[in-house]
């Protein structure tokens, strides 16, 4: 006798219980606090905020804890939360020229107003594992000095003064696109594309940006400037008739300066690739800037020869929440379709065998016919 | 109307989505109904389940469901597959609606990969979860191009594929997600249902809605709409047939799942539509492997 | 019979930025007439052909076509649906590189049958029969009907491309260097075949070539282009045997060896 498999509900319940248990790990080890995650795994929180498109460090920490450190899962949690939030409106563009800068480097000028500021970077650390970190050693307080309150000029503004670099670009339409509220359509305007890139998967953009450097749509980039620091978020309240500051957020901005020969439409000048992400993530901001520049091929009249320039390809595949969902959906049952294929393959194999048999029949008939 | 969760921490709107989002989705649905088979782009939301796991269907259901609805969710024809359970529980929680496994009493049926065997009635809504809504996608990967092909009814390529099937195999080798033409205009992907189910879409009394969350498309077949599976005059569309009846309820002319019984090639065929099978057994039908219908949870 | 031309081109210019593609070109083409556009590389032949065949919108000028109902229609004012329908029924376009005009991973039979299916033919047997007939007419063995063009030689691919275009019996066919990538013996055979088909079907053809021998063999009339402009037109034999413009004389004396 056969008993049909039942018990999906129980199975799910049990799986969730086991998951909670594994998430907690050994109960004799103290549970992580959200403060610990937010403070000590800050860059993980930054990535989750950035790709999760919600600037909230505590929620990011919670998501990371809940996801057992799986960052794409954490991003997913944050995104699913984000969709339920009411939308009050759109902030004014953040003014990165007025950023309170913690790190600022330019690869194009040796020195410049505001100076080069290394900030908290891994760049010149030797990647030697540090056993001291296994314990809870005191660390020295950082060196600090009074800021002189003069804004740190953006490299792109310096170039723009001489007309050497294209303008910052004007938005193609009055309203800023919002890919979370309107259906995506190709070709896209640059504002929407930048949004998609900013929340796009760091690894995917990194690989694409890298591919442009290796010759798949080379754009001769210079890291004009990378700056990390805090900016004000301002909101225009129509009822009040003026803008109010909602708070400050930490962002990383990268402006790539790219060589451009000029075309029938534009004189020879430098062009821009732009990257902006929440928190501190230079890798992502730089990769984003490379991708942004590559994706402007059509606008600048360049031939589309590589994946990184192909808007539909890049934007359709850059979202890791979408990608992981669809790749992983393959583990859902597909047995109805598989049954259909099974039936077809069996039938085709039978037809194949029948053909072979009839062929060999006629082969064996040959000698007789010849006689 | 808001729903409060047990812990009192988070509150959700009825059926999870906010009303503004629901209105946006309903507009897309209405447009879809007005242009049968046409894929309406919509601003798909991130849902608390992964893309590819039914987010499109869930959003459509969330937009059309009301407190008096009775919801049935199936995956592979069965009410008890894990993802069906998960989606049903989701709505039980965020919309507090009554759920059922009974096809006839459900007012909304969300499905993945099957259409119930029992004929659907006027007033019922069948919501399909769609992974790839574009029937031309594997012939032409570019959205910009396929939209143009639809706009201009350039469907020659679709028949090229069927032609190739026949030239190679002697028959059309597409077994599921078999393309259909809706109301003589748009070629449509019926979602990965087996082609066995295609005829059920034709002139159905129920409203059929299709949601693709990741690909951000909604489309629809209003009741009593012409739905024709593509074919050639001399190679007409045919559905799968099974030699044996269901081993549990002895039904013929239904879609069967193959179940492996042991590692020596033993197998049986049982109804993919579990509700249909159970009802038949309750009605006294017995297949050759049906014992007393005891069910175990494992 | 009608006293109107099939195709009327008026003042067509195309600029790529500041560079001239072609400038102020006018021509008329009659049913059954073969026009060759000749000139050295870069003289604007392809640009003109693409402008006429609606593949490249011109910067200025008009192109009109006499539809099957006798109406002259401005092609660039036609809706895209109608224009694309025209292109796959009443027109053909033979690319220099067959890969641009064929589906390389679809069988030869389906390549030929596609246009039929696009206009609603739904009988597999009939489609296949027509495909077989056309493969025969372009001298491709019937045993190759289920093979893909990627397994074909260059000459075979070009013949397949021609069959794929002619299957709907169009009235007008555009060809861009149809013998371009082929070696000489293969070229001769293809030209022969083309000439036969054009005569049998009474096609109107606009063929672009830098090879005057091709023009001599196929065309009734010749149009000579230089730097985007037309320098001389006339009956093929007249232009080739008695060129009037110095540029044409140069072209004929330096290249023509037929
Ligand atoms: N896409 C293009 N962009 C810019 N210039 C072009 C383009 N295509 C052709 N041209 C220029 O237009 C002129 C005519 O080219 P073309 O029509 O290809 O000539 P032909 O077919 O006679 O060789 C040439 O100077 C060529 O460089
Ligand atoms: Mg050319």
C-alpha cells in the first residue's frame, strides 16, 4: 500500500526550528549584540544598507544576525522590509561638495586644495593575520585635528572650471526615475541606471568593471577622486516652503575621469563615470563608476562591443536579490514539468530504437537482395 | 485595515501590500484584462519571499484578495508541497482569510505549474506564478526586440521553433510552457504548466491572472477567451496521455506524477492534483495501490 | 502595366555628423529592372542602399514605393508594422555576409520557411515542400534541408540567403556586394544563378557592387558614385563601353577586365 507524502506544514515548522537553533550556535557562547555587529562589522552593515537600499545601521545589523552572516540574505531581509514603508517623498540631491570628509584621495593630482586624506583604509596594511585581534586588546585613539571648515573642492569641479570635463549632466526628465516604483524599461535614463547600479551586487559590478580594464570596452579611467564622509540629507517640505535637514548619512563617492576623443556632438574632453553608495565601500563605488561610464556608450556614440556596455544585460542581472531567488528557485519542485520531459524522452528513445531496428532489418535483408 | 502580528512589534497592511501598491497592481491587472495576453509592465515590489518563488503570483493575489475570499494554493497540483504551504500560511497570517484545499469552494486559487482538474467556475480567479513571462525569450533574449515583435505581431520565429522540432523529431517536442495565442492576437506563455493543461485555459469560465514578480509583468485571460495552442495544420497540438490510470483513485484523463517506489525500477503513477484524487477516493474510487486512505505526517 | 516606377528616390542625403554618407541622390526603378550602384569603397553605396531600403533613415529626401495596389507611398511615413510587413513579403535584402541575413543555428529548411510562417502559412508539409523547391532552385541538395547554415560553405550560405529572400516572390530585392566574400569560381556560379532567377521572376533589383564585372553581368542600368554623389548614370553597356565622366573612365580603365 502507498501512502501519499503529506506533512509540508510540519516539515517547514521543523526546519524553521532547526534554523533558529543553528543560527544561535552553541548556547554557551554569548549571543552577539546588534551594537557589536554595527560597530565591529561596520563594513558588512554598509554593504547591506547599500544593496538593501535602506540607510539604517541597526536594521542592517539585525538582518546580518538573522541571516547568520549571509549578506545577500540580509540584503533581501532589508529589501522586503523596505517595500512595506510608506513613501513621503524624495530628498534633495545630496551635496557631496559639502561633505564632511574622512577620506579623500585623488589619483590625478599630487596635491590639491583640501589635500589627500587617507582615512580609515586597508590600502597600506600588510595583509598579515593579526593574532592580537583574537583577544580584546585596547586600540590607540586616532590622531585628530581641527577641521578648518573650508569645503574640500571636488576634483571634477576643478576640471570643469577649465571645461576639460563634461558637465555633470542634466537629468533627462523633470522627475527623477524610481525603479522601485515604476516598471523598468529599456533603454533607461542615466538616473534610473545609477540607482540600479547603486543597489546592484558588489561582486557582479566588480567583475564587470574589471572586465573593462582588461580590454572589454576599455575606457581609460583615472580615479579622479574618491571621498568618504558624511553629508546632510535635505527634504523640501512644500507645506513649509523651505527645506529641512533630516539627518546625516555616510556615503562613498567615486568620480572616474575618462578619456574621450570627442564625436560629432561633443568636443574632445574628459568624461565621467559616477559611483555613489551608502556607507564606506570604495570597491563598490569604483566598480559602479566604471560600469556607469561603460553603459554610457550609446549616449557618447561608442561602439557596443562588450558585456559591460550592454545596458539590458548589466541592469537585468545586477540585482542579487533577484538573481539569488531565481537561481535558487531551481530547488523548488519541478516534477510536473519533469514528468512531461520524461515522457517525451522515453517516447523519443522508443522511436529511435524502432528506427534502428528497422534499419538493421533492412541491412540484413541486403545480402538476400543481392543474391 | 491592518493586521497585528503576535509579538505586537510589526504591523502590516491587509494582505501585506500597502493600498497604493495594490491600486497600482490592480491597474496593471485591469489593463491586462482589457488586452488579453499582453504583458503589462508593473513596478513589482520586493516581497518577503524570494524572487522566482511566486512573488508575482503573491502580489496579484494580494491585490485582488478581500476578507471574504477563500484561498487555495497549489504547487505541482498539490496543496501540501512546501512552497504552497508557505504561501498559504503567508496569506492566512497577513490577510487572515479562510484557506481551503477544495478547488470548488476556493474563490482564489494561486498555482504554480498546474491547472486544477476540476473545471473552474464563473467568479473564481486562477492566479499563476510565472518565472519567465516572455514566450519569445529563448528565441530572442532582448526585451527591446521582443516587445517590438509583440507590437507588430511578428510571430514567425515562434513557428520556426515548432518547425525545427518536427524536422528533428517528427513531432513538436515542447512539453510544458507551451505557447498559446490569446484572442487571435498576442502569443503568450502559459507559465510552466504541462501542455496537458493548455486546453483548460480556452474559454474558461474563470478569470486567469498571471504574475511575474522578478520580470515585473502581469497578464491576463478574461473569462470566455479564445486560447489556442500554436501548431501546424498537419501537426496539430496534442496533449500528453497516460496509459495507466491513477494508482490511488483510478482516474483516467488526468495528469499523473511518477512516483519511484524502490530502487529496482518499481514505480507508480498518481494524480498530480491531490485534491481531485482525494475527492475521488472519498467518492469510493479505488486504484490498484490504494489501501485505506490513512495519511501520515512525517 | 503601369506607367509609374516601382521605386522613386528623391534628394536623399545622409550625413554622419559632418561626414557625408551620400548626398542628394535621386533615382527611379521600374518593375523588372536591375540597377547597379558602383563606385570605389567609401563612395556611399551602402549608405544609399540602406537609406532606400528603410534600414537607415536619411537626413533628407524621400523614398516612395508603388504598393501592390498601385498606390505610391512614402516609405518613411508608413507605420513600422506596415513597413516591416512590406520588407518581409514584397522585398528582399541580400547581405554581403550571409550570417547577417540567415539564422545560423536554424536548419536550412526553416531559414527558407520563416517568411512563409511569418505571413501565416501553417501547414508543415506545404512549408517543407516549398523550402525543398527553393533549395533546388538555388542548387542546394535536398539532403541538406535539415542542416544548419553554419555547416555550409560560403557559396552555399549565399545561395541559401537568396532562397530565403525569394520564397515570398518579392517584387524588389536589394543586394549589397552579394558576391563580395566569395572566391572567383564560386562568384561566377552565383552570378549565373542570380541572373537566371532575376530573369525568371522578373525581379526589380538594386545591387551595390564595387566590381564592374558583376554590374555588367546583372544590371540593365548603372549608377556611378563618388564621394557620396552620383557622377554618371546610364544603360550598363553604354556606361561601361563609352563612359562620359572622367571619373567613370578612370574606374572602367583601371578595373574593368570583362
Ligand atoms: N556608421 C557610420 N558612421 C560614420 N561614418 C560612416 C558610417 N558608415 C559609413 N560612413 C562613412 O560614409 C561614407 C560612405 O560609406 P559607405 O556607404 O559604407 O560606402 P561604400 O559602401 O561605398 O563603401 C564613408 O566615408 C564612410 O566612412
Ligand atoms: Mg559598402
